[in-house]
C-alpha cells in the first residue's frame, strides 16, 4: 500500500506554546488511521497543518507526495476535509451546497452534476436534495458535510471528530460510509477523543497527548502492550498510605477517591487486591473489573483519563 | 472566471433567500427618501427652522433703525425671529442658549454711515449651533453690504444737503432741501436703475430647471441619500462574510484546490452586485417620484459599482479587525456613519464648517457624494470628466481595503 499521507517530525508552535511536538505518522491507501487524544492534544492543529490552513513551525507534510506549501493547489486536489463544525450554507439546498463545493474544487459543469447526484445518493440524501439545509437534522448535516468534502474525489480524507454530537442512526450510517470509502482505497485520517470510535473504525491508532505521539499501532497491538492483564477500578475513600499490592499488580492511577490497577487474571486476583486496599485503611464503595482498552493504555501512558 | 460566476450565482441566490434582510436594506433608503420628502417636498413645510436673533441698538439713529426695520420686516419674518432688547437682556438670552446670534449695533453707527466712515456691526454666535448662526450672519452681511452700496450711490447726491456732524434735528428747510434732492436722485438714470429692483441680477444656474422646485430640492439631497444607502447596504451585508469566517465556512472553502481569493472574491462580488442593484433601484425611485435627473446612465452604473466596492472593502476591513459580528457591526457602522457625515451623505457639506468641508475631498464618502453631484449636473462640483478621478480613487480604495481585509481574514481563519 502506498503512503498517501506522511507527517514527519511535525512541530507547530503558537508563541511559546507548542501545540504539536515532533509528530510523525503515515496513512496508507485504504487505511483508517485514528489519531486519539483528549481535547487540546493537538489533533485539530495537526489536521489544519495538513490542509494548509496552518503553516508548520518545522517538519514536513506530504499529501500524495506533494507538499501543501510548495504546491498547494495540487496537494489540495488530493485532500478532503470534514471539520468539527458543519460549515454548510443553511440557506442553500443540499444539492446547491455540493455544487458550491464543486465550483470551489474546480469540478467542471457536467461532471459536477454527475458527481453531485452520486454523492447525494451515497449519503442517502438524494430524495431531499432540494431541501434547504436549515431543515436538516444534525446527522443529515454531518453526512452532507462529508459529501461536500468528497466532490473532487480526494485520495486523502481528514475527518476531524466526525461522529461527535449525532444520533446513533446517523452515526451508524456515517461509520458505514467511512468504512466504504476506506475499502475503495481512500486514506482516512480520523481524529477523535472517543476510544470506542477509534477502536471501532481504525486499522491503526496513534495516541496523542500534549502534541506528542505516545504510542502507535493496531488496536490489538496497543492492547497487548498492556499485557494480558485486566483492569480493576476501585472507588471509595482512601487513606494516605498506599496499599501493599502483590508483585505483578501495577498501579495505573491513584487519587483520593479512585485507584486503578492492572492485574493478570483479574477474577482470581480481585479478592487479593480488595484485601490489600482495605488493609491500607480504605473504605471501598465500588469495584469494577474491565478488559484492557485504549482508555487504559492512555491512562497508563499519561496518568490521566481521556475524558480529563 | 466561470467558477467565480457559479459561486457568484449561488451567493446571490443565498441573498435572495433571505428576503427580510434584503427588504430591510431596500426599505431603509426609501424610508429616508420619504422622510426627506415629508420635510422638503411639495407638501412639507419646506423651510429650515427660524433663526432666532437678538439685536442691541446702541445707536438708535436713522440707519440703525433702518437696519432693525429690515430685520423685522415681513419679508424676513419667515426666516428670522428678531427681538430688539438692551444688551443685558441680550446677553442673558444668549447665555441661556435661546438665540442663535446676537447683533450689536454700536453708538455712532448712523453718523458714521453718512460720514462715510468704516462701520462695524458686532455679531456673537451661539457656539452650540452651526447652521442657523451662519445663516443669520449671512443675512446681516447681506444687509450691511447693501447699505454700503447704497451709501456709495447716495452720499455724493446728498452732499451739502444733510450735515450729520452737528445738529441732526430736521427743520422745514432741510426737509424741503432733502425732498428736492430725492426727486433729483429719482430722475438720475443710474439711481433709477438701482431703485427699480433690477440692480442685482440673479442668473439661474440651470435655466431649464426653472420652476421645478421639487427636483431642485431633491437634487440637494439625492446624492447623499444614494451614497448613504450604499453605505448601509455595504456595511450591513459584510456581516455575512464575518459569519462565514467564524462558522468555518471560509476555512473549509480554502481547503479546496482553489486560489484563496476565489471564495472571498465571489462573496464580495455578490455583496457589491446586491448593493449596486439596490442603489440603482433607489436612483430609479428618486427619478420617477421626485424628478431627480442624472445625466449619464453608464457613468452612473460605473460610479455606483465603484462606491459599493469601496464601501464594502472599508466595511470588511473594519470587520476583519474585530472578533465577532457584534463588535464588527459596531465598528463598521460607527466609522462608516462618521465618514458618511463628513462626506456629505447626511447633510450637504456646505452646512459643515470650512475645515470639515475640505475633509470631504479626501475620503471615499466625499468622492461618492461628489460623483453623484457631478452626474446630476451640479457644475460647481465639476464637469462630467471630473468624475473619473473620483471613480479611480474609489476603486483604489476598494482594491487596497479588500486586499488588506482578505489578508486579515485569512490570517484569522488560520489562527482560529
């Protein structure tokens, strides 16, 4: 598979603040790469640099082998962007919004008509193509937004939090469309702060925090990095003294009201963990046993949860 | 260019689908025309407020009384409200801001008149007002000028008959002598011409318009009204571009393989076209309803387009310096209304103080109004050819301001 998107040692600074710090990753044709990180991790900044909206402080970005700053028009011809906000013209119809994008993307007249019909059919809005967007639901707008980004049939798709704030039905529809686009050979960069989205859609995932790539690999590779271990989450009131846990039990995070540990063979180890916690003077309210997840990996790597 | 045409068509369609704001922008100028018609039209009162004047006559002589009589005459009563009081009362009235000006006729005024000495009438203006004191001063100036002219004509004829340096009480002998002189004066052909009323010849600047008072009145205000309409249209519509910036629509447009100016250019072009069409409709209304005549249609269209482009550019530049549409609207409206006032959009510049009048020559609103004045045939504003420097200046303003606004907007989109 050819690498359609290559980001190499990318740095983006705003004054003294470094939003993206030496980020490198590649996305191949037909691949969905999930860039997972909490809000403010640098995901959107990375996407804006790739689209050419932001100039990098250092490092390089290549879209289909083209640098967006050296040959912007050629590079953008390979690039489709769906931002976090549905930036559509509410007073135009669905069809007119797509035609508007066709004009911007230099899609000639006859081809634009053909492409518009195809895309509206693909996202399931063909029967409502003449309705004004202002009458659409959030999910319909998100689908239309995706269609707008596809007018020039770009090789690389940048989807910045595409599944945020939509109903389950629209979400399922969009996931289907994204998977179909990847199957057709598009390289998809998906940014998300939702672990489930990343796990569900991505072939490979990069975990980003404070502008740095902390880990990268397939979902199973990343889960394996936690070892064949389960996660025990204990909530309650904890004393100052840390619990004396068995060897092989790793504390992932500890605060005044929560302790998260990784442990092999969770069901068998659970009574020993609880005994150690209570022996340390804690008053336990609730215990949850979880399977390893990207959420746990993020917790292990940063000491914080994704939602923090 | 075909792409720009497609984008322009869709942008115009968007505007047409927002009929309320379109109607508002269209109605505002018509509303203002209606107000103007109500005030200055054939059924309106047709007059400025009266000039309130207090006169202090320290002289109490023949000529000073002639002057005060003239000021309180029936002919001037429509324009002047004159009260003759002593100086203490006059100062009290002025200090209370209840008069536009105070006129003080000094002692010895009449004697000085007949002795052919230079004369002075002191005028104190109310600093709170600008137009009315000026009108009052002009009236006083006109009367004193007329008095000086009359003195120049009469004094040689009355020489030896009246001696005002000593006792001025009339005697029968003096009255008889003066009567004889008056008959002589009336028999004198030069004096006769002076007194027949055609000594001051008024030449109408536009003889062909004589009698069309309504169009003359609208000719005074129409250039400002059209410029003002363009000002409101341009300033208001640029809000859409600022909203496109904030909503991310502009940023998204710039991720497509197009030159950055294409998307912004199409939006600005749509704005200029809408403003121009609205202004053209307003001109048609002014012509049809009020008889306003504009000489050269093609030049009018070019001028309207240049004005719309310049005003849109300036409004967009002001908005691009602000963070949100609310702040942008306040900044753009405030500055543009100020420029409109200085340029003569609201009040003809002749009513402004001299130093402000010169400002109109160097600002886009001034060029806009002057252009419309030239087109309506106000020769004092310049001949038809002199509109071109104004159009060029407006287009340069548009290019520079739109380029600066485009750069700022793109920078904001990148940082946002």
